[in-house]
């Protein structure tokens, strides 16, 4: 008895015809099936809302601000009045942790956006033009790869100053190299496709082809790498703040709070536990969500 071929998968419309689905619809379906990625996405969303809105809500409700000191109150453990306790200067630690998370998330997303913009543009032009142009541009990337990454960031922050804007510019300006390599590889495989040849045949310029045809077709890997770059940027900012080169006092960041807590953890344990826990949960959730998004956007993944 011969086996019959299985019918193609897909939804049926009112006429009984199979309706196709796009890559983004398939990716959304696969992402929803990944419970860990969805859970981490919800956690990230809750953290973003809490960090962005929490300090303002606390200030309007209890009157605490991240820089208000109360030396007479001093450092005290968690209580109903101060859920995360207070630091050495009597400042509410919950407010400072939420504001520090706001700063770290802002630096992470902005630095990743700078890296994605530079890397995508650079890699797309390198892959499209190919030949000597590609060779020259990639050798420049190789040279930058050979230089110590964090050493360059420290030099940039030291020369141009220690403020929030320059922190994410410095981080983004030296973290675009991997994005450029990924986009270049994608463009090399796309530049001889029919839609690119058709654009050339009607007289489209190289810039139009790159920005209107090639880059939109590489958005999947770009989005995935962007989500994986954000936690990396947050960690790098925390390291800079730990060294005293990141966000400057009295404005807190999670790295600065962890640095302060590490110096006081034997006596005031809560000053390290709460900032460290929030940062660990944030990085864990961002990384797992990025992994889930990468799997969802892989067209070779099983439905």
C-alpha cells in the first residue's frame, strides 16, 4: 500500500484554500511556543516599566528621591518604610536601584542602537561593493578587533569626559564590529539575488539598493544581535561604573551601586544584595529573550 503525501501545513480560508504565512508570522508563532523566552520578555517588560516609572511614583507617594540624603537616619536594613533599606547616607535604596536600572537600561539600549547603526551601514556597504573595497573595509575591522576593547572605551571616556551621553557613545562606537561582520555575510549572500539584479537593471543606485533592498532583508539577524548586545552593553557600563569611569555621583547606575555595596557588604549586606539581584535578573532575562528570538527567527527551526 503506497503512502500518500501529507497535506501542506497552513491555515485555510473561507474558500478552503491554504493561506501562506510570512517569516515574521512564523517567527512570532515559534516565539510564543518558547515559554522561557516569553517569560523573560515579560520580566524585561516589568523591569523596564518599574525602572522608568518607579522613581517618579515613589517620589510622588513617599517623597523619596535618589539624591536626597538623611545622615541622621543613616544606613538601615529593609523595612516597611524603606523596602530595600537605606544606604550609608540614608538614601532610599529602592529608589536608587530603580533609577540605576533606568540609567543602565538607557545606556544599554542606546549603546546597542549606536553599534547596530554603525555596524549595519558599514557591513552592508562592504558586502555590497565587495572586491578591494570589501577587503580594505574588513582589514580595518580586523585591526580594530586586535585592539583591546575595554582599553579603547576607557581612553574615550577619559579624554571626552565622564557623562551619560559619552558613555553610551563610547560603548557603541567600539562595539559595532561583530554587527558589521554579520551584516556583511548576509549581504554577500543576497547581492546576486534576483531582486537586487532587478533593482540594478532599472538604474537604482548602490545606496538605494543597500538601504531599500539589502538592509531590510537582513533585519532578522540584526534584531537578534541587537537584543544580545543590550545586556553586553549593560554589563560593560556596570564595569566602567565599578572602575569609577561610568555614570558619576550622585546619579546612580547598577554598576556604581554594586561597587558601593561591595565596599560595605560585610556590615550593610542589603546595599549589595538588592542591586546585584536586580542586575542579575535583568541580564539573565535579556539573554534568554535574545536566545529565544534568535531561534524564532531561524527559518530552519521546526514549526
